[in-house]
DNA sequence: CTAATGGGCAACTTTTAGGTTGCCTATTTG
DNA sequence: CAAATAGGCAACCTAAAAGTTGCCCATTAG
């Protein structure tokens, strides 16, 4: 039904997609669960429709949004799964680092 | 004692810093809590020492690592706080999206 | 004291990301 | 059907990122 359901995505891709102000703003707008057309997402932004289109594709490649063509418009909606995947990754990092006590001490000693 | 303790950092900066394979690898190596010199972090990587240095500075600007000069070497260590900040941000996004039920339905209706 | 090691700095090259313009096609709508 | 709307595609332009090389300075080791 939707476009890409890429099971699991490379965390680097996800973080890179999140590391841009415009895309983070798009994601936040889509965070209300409503699917929106490219045109709808392009108003209220200084950028051109094509720029927004590119950003949406980056988000889609990262699995953060999915698209569906409806008539002449293509609607984009946020995907929870991938945000959760990013969270899980950071949780893993955090957990790994938990075991690493005495990190500041390690600054001094060799 | 350490270099920058930037209270709170722009999420975009953090995600952008995480969105690079080399930097994510560096972070993972530092995730054991040991502080390492640039030279130490440069072996086992195809890149030059200067390239690694640049990546470390990007990580530092994002608050993900801190550095301390010890004699002739400068040691870098991971900072838990900023990873937690990123986690908190994603938690917020996730929580916002929780309220958004019927997202898929919204694909069909206007 | 003289190597050798660890880094900083700056200039430079190359690749990629962000963005624009122009044009063409498909779908609505009056 | 004609005009308007929504997008796709491709070429192009910049600016920033990633990486390199070269050189110089500080610190440590023989």
C-alpha cells in the first residue's frame, strides 16, 4: 500500500536525514499523523516545491516517511517505525556507555 | 577540566554529526569510556590523521565528545549527556506521534 | 642534545548536498 | 474542452563537507 517499508535502515542514513533543519521541520509537521501533499508541505516555507520534494525523498530513503500517490498528488506521512529504530540505536549506545565508568579518570591515566 | 560542556546543543547539529559513518565508528570506539589520542584513533582507518582530527572536531562541536590536552597528545572521550539529549529529542517526537492515530487512514481521506 | 612522535594550521582539490530554473505530463475543475 | 493544479525530470549552480598534502611547533624518548 505505502511506498517503502524498508524493514530496517542504516542508522547513518537515518541520522543524516535528521541532521537538517528543513527536514526536521517537515518531520515535525507530519508528526500529527496527517498525510500531506508536496504542494501543501511547500507553502509556508521559503523553499521551492522541488527543494521540498528532494528533502522528502531523503526522508523517504531513510524510511522516516512513506508516500502514496492519490490522484494527481502524492501524499507523505511520517513512519513511526524508523524513529523507533533510531531511538533503539541510541539506547544501545547509551547502554554500552553505561558500563564505561571511570571515563573521566581515563583522561589522566594512560 | 574538559573542553566544552555546552549545556544543551541544537539537535540538528547532533544528528548531523551522527549522520556520518566515520564519525559513528569513532563514537563507537570511544564508547568503551577510554580516552584516546588522535594518533591512536587514526590507526585502523584508511583516513589520514588530519581527516580524523576534523571529524573529532565535528563531534566535539556537537557535544558528543570532549577533549583534553595531556602532554603532547590531546585525548578525546565520549560524552554521555549529549547522546541522552538526542535520545530525549527522539522520545519527544515519538510521544508526539503516539497521539496521531489513524495515520494510515489519513492517506485515503482528505 | 637529537630523534621521533603527536598535533596544529592553512591551502588546496574533489565530491556531495542543497537549491533553482525550465519544461513536460497527468489529473482536476469550471 | 480549456485552464489550472500537482508533480516528475534533468540540467545546472553554488556552497559546504570530506579529504589530502606540506610545513611547522611542542613534547617526549634515546
